[in-house]
């Protein structure tokens, strides 16, 4: 990898630094930033510096450069980490996750989008429609969540005000089949002043009334609308979303005043607009804003009017809750579309997951709110996971495996995490205790409790504990955090607003407020506080990440003014120290880049060594692994643990992978050759068996044919026709020629039997008939000689002609007094000029008649048989088969 970039760009992996010092680390980071190299490796961790400008390093060509390549084959890039996570998931069927962390404005959201873009680009090569649909929804969901969950702040134009963890599910082919999004703590500030959805919405409104709308906001609004439709939001749902945004804007304009005794609304028109937008009754909306319904101990329900401060507080809490419920509903709606449906492991194979975590950034302001406290706690928790997985577990594993190791010192922030979340003693527990205490408990009382319980903690301070620190005020601040924690931790939204929204006729809005179904008198369990809910969700998130193979992207913000040229050394050094990057370099440099159990290493690389392929004969797998390492000359770059092999540099692993990749096609060809040979042998055995069966079957058919012929012709000598009427059996194909010869022999024998009974005096006539047969043979396809003699053919012709002919013959019989018809047929008369005419011939025992068929067999000529004294030769020519004959004397 170091050879892929020149030295003018610095070291592409911090592990390659000459000395691991903060000074050299910062010099290398600054040089690469100035040279436009925003990504740098620490082993498998990518350090990313926000360039604050567009770089042309995310196109299709770059994606193809990183597709399927090993981590160190190309220069550092987000795509390298994304591909490594994808390969680990696909090759080893392991769940992986990519954790993106850093301060607000360091480029975490953009990094997550590029990672999603890369995963979408390298999957589904067959372009299956259902997979493409899933990919489109996953990509478009980012656009929608950014619009409703990100904000433009002084430090960041696209700041995530919520935490997002997305699980992407893959099938056994490595194609995405669905996903799930978890969101964490949408920041509860005044929504209309913060979230990007409002500028987009206002841009839409302005574009209809004026020409001064921001082109960028208008384009973003169109993109969000298109994304909502791609995901599957209905027109009705999109309309409800914009009605809720309008409601929040109107709530921001709502003002209260006091007439001395009661609080009244300034401008009833605003209430009407809110009622129309939320599909509620105006009177119910007005009462929810001005009164609070309270149930007494005896079950009596009373309405208590607000003062001006309480009414304003309720209005703001209502606006925040509306937006929070809207955002949670949008996330749930997206999940309902992208979730994996009808999944059956037995049918579809193992379902693996890649998780992508884009969490809000760590920030410290002069005054920090309750939300910022939760955000920073989340980052401390994730940093503790990083320390646990990368630093502590790494060193613990070396000790467990008996690897010689020089311990690396690092700051374990578990003490900070415990300060916040420890039961009964942590800040969250103290806040919860104060919220549950009866009576009026102020931030000052809560701060006193913290000072008493946490006063001895080395990482907790307040003005009372440190009077000389004038950055904090007495009885108000602790460790840079400002008052207002108790109110936000209670998260009090009057039940009246929940019931108002639940009773809305807008079913989308009603769906967001299921808790409004409860009656005011219904006794419910006290809900968990906001801090406890957040703590539980973060603990669940960390547990989810801990069970996956992690890949890290550590984002750094180079300056506070969003300049693509300025590199603030002090600001960046603070982030490097906080993220523990220097300790990460030391551990990676002193440690081993890769470790694998002997059995798994042997299974993957045994084909690269002649002593281990296909199976080794050594006593243990460790000895076999040593044989592989020694054959390649990597003895100085590995260490042998009790159960695992440790490889120091990725180059060794890369070399093994290259050799394995070169051998795989050879092995595949060998296996194909062996398998094809096996198939060919099986096919040959089958063919031989088939031919054997065929030979025996043919033999049987031949014998069966002989037996059948013998049976049928056994008694032909005693038959009147000598077997001429016997039907020959159909011979098998192999006996066709034999069958023809046999038939010919039988005909000759049959002819011999007939001829030998003819007197010698008749043989001359027989020979003449045979000569006539020979002369006429071939002239017509069928001229009737093989047909049985029927004599009176015209009487058996077509029904119409035969009826007429029979009538005429009866008339002639009565007239000429003949006894019988000797012969009749249709003939064609040929004269000396080769003219032909169709006639009918009738021969009786007294006369010969020539008849006209077309004239109802009118007699044309009658000749008495007594006048005919000599017939030399008679030729029969068929006009129609067996019936129409030509007579020539």
C-alpha cells in the first residue's frame, strides 16, 4: 500500500510513521489534508478529515477499483473499509458493522452515505428487480431521514440531530434483502428553528407566492418528495406530514396574554388553522392549550387553567412532541417497507447483516443542554466500546495466547461512562431520583445532591466544589452543563394534548398518538425518564455492535469555519487525543494486524503448501500452519499462540491471498477434470449397460419374430391359397431385409404351387398374361391387378351411378333375355386420332354393350357374343383404381 502513493503525500498508514508521537502524527495528517488526501489508515481503521469541498473520488471508476480488492491493495478510502466489511460478511458469513464517529461537522453523515452508495453499487450484479427495489428504498431513506432529522447549525450545515443505526440484511448471494433503522434521541429544541424539513417546506410555500425561494431548498424539497414516493408513502400520508409541519409553524406563532384572571389566546384564527390542520374540533384545541385536565384522588375530574408561563411551556412541549412523534412514525414507516419479509433460513440460506452507525457528534459548548449531555454520553459509550474492542481486548488476547507483548498505556474512559450511568450513583440515577421526588424539586436541589454524591469523583466538578472556576455559576452549573435538566428529563407533555391528537379524524396523526387512548382517570405506571430511556437504548446499541465484527471510520473536523484550506492544529490535536488515535497506532504498530485459529487458517491456505494439501499428516494443526509459514519464508513476521496464529503485517496476508487466488483456478480446473472424468465414466457404464440390454432385447425380438412366423405359416401347405391370406408379422428393424427375402421366397413357393397344377397347354396363355403384367407395370401407381375379382364393378360404384346402372341392366335383361352380367366397368375409349372419351363397358353371357355414362348409361352399341370369333390379347388400364379400365382389342 505504501508503494501506491508517493512520499509527497505523506504516510498512507499511520503505522508506518518513523516515531509514534503526537507531533509526527499531526504533521502527517496535515500534509495529507493539504495534498487532498483526506483518508489515512491505522491498520483497518480509516481516519477521515472533512475536506469541506467536493472531491471526485466516489465515481463508478473508483468503485470498480475497490470492488473485491484487499484492504491494502489501494490507497486509503471509505470504499476500502466498506468492501472489507462486505467481504467478511460474504466470505465468512459473519455479521459486521461500520462505526462512524467524530465531532459534529466532521463528515460522518456524508461518510455513511458514501458507504451505502458503495454497497449498493457492488451488489446485485444480475439486476434482479426485487433487489434493486430494496437498494433504492435503502438509499432514498437517507434523503428522508436527513430532511427530518438533520439541521443547519453554526458549526455544521447538515448536522445530525438524531442517532441512526441501520442494519442491512443480505442473502447467501450477498445481495441486500431488506434492513432496519434504529433512531436515538431526536434533539428536542424548537423544531421550526432547526430541522431542514422546515426550510424545504417554507421554500415550497414561498415558491407558490413569490419568486424569492431558495433554489437549493426547492431542489432539496423535490428530492425529498421523490424519495417519499419511491419508499412507498401514499399521497394521504405525505399530505398529513405537511399538515403536521404547518401545525408546528402555527404553534410557533401562537401567543398568550392574561386579562387579569384568565389566560387568553391572541388571535383565534391561529387556533382555527391548527384545528383544521390536525382535523380536530377548534374548541377542544383551545381548551388543550389553555387548560389542563386533572383527576383527583377520589376520581373527580377538574379543569385547571394555565398561567401564561404554563401555557407557553405546554405549547412548546406540544410542538416538540408533534415533531418527535412525526419523526418516529416516518422511521417506522420506512422500516415497514424495508424489513425482510417471509424469510426462511432453510429455504433462503443464512441471513447476514452489515450495520452502519451514524451517530451525532461529540461537542462541548460554553453552555450545554440536556440533549448535548446525552449526545456526549453516547459518544463516551462508543469510545469505550472502541477501547474495549481495539485496545483492551487486543492486549488481553495477546496475554491469553501467550504472545510476548509490551503493554501500551491508554486512557480507559470507563470511569467517565460509570460517572453517567452507574446505578444509584451516576448522574442519570441522581436526575431520576430528583424527578421522582414528591414536591417541587429544582435544578439547584438536584445539583446539591450531585455535589454530595459525586463530589469525590475525579471527573466531576461544579462551582461549589471548585470556587475558583468562574466559567460556572454557583447553584446552577456542573462541568459545563446548564440548568433545565429536570424538566427535560421528566419530558412532561400534558395528557390533554395526547388525547386531542388521538381523537383526530386524520388516521395518520391518530396512529402517532396511541397513548392518547387512555382515560384521564386511568392509573398507569410512571413512565421511564428521558435519560433512562436513552441510556437503555444506547446500552442495547453497544451490545448489538459488540456481537458484530467492527470496522471504524474516525472523522476529524479540520477547522471551525468550514474552510477547505485551513487546518487548525490545536482543534485537530484535541480530536486525535479524544478519539485515542495515537494509542490505536501504538497498539497496531506493536501488535499484529491479523489473527486466526489454526484450523481456520489451515483450511484457507493449505493449498499453498505441498505438505498440507490436500490433507496434512502432522500431529497438530499448528505444525501444519508452521509448515505453510516456513515454506513462504514468513517466520519473522508471525507469532504462534496457544490456539491462534498472529500475523504482524498485512503484506504477509496479502501475499498468501495472492497465491491462494492464483491456485484457486488451477484447483477448480483439477476438480472439474476429476468430476468430468467421473461423470464420463458413469456415462460410459450406463451406455455399456444400455447396449447390453439392447443386444439382448434385439436377440429376443429376432427369436420372437421367428417363432411367430413359424406359428403362422406352419400349416400353409394344407391351405387352399397356400398361405397367401396369412398376414405377415411386423419384423424388427434388424430383420427388415430378411423379412423381404422371406416374403419373396414365400411368393415364389406359392407361385410354384399354383403353376405346377396348370396343364402344359395353358402355359402359353399364362406367359402372355405375365408379359402383359410386365409391360403395364410402372405405368400407373395402382392399376388394380392386386385387387380381388369383383366382376360387376359399375353396380358397386358410387350410390348415384350404381342405382342408375342397376336400373338399366334390369331393362336390358328384360329386353335381351341374358342370364347374368359377366363384367362391367368404366373405360376410356381411344380412337386412331388419340382422342379419348369416357364410356361404360357391360359384358353379359349374350352381348357386349358400350354405354354412355353421362346420358344415364344409354346404349351406344350392342355386339352379340356369337359374332366374336377371336380375341387375341386383352389389356386392362385403370382409369380409377380397380374400376375404370381401358379395353383395346
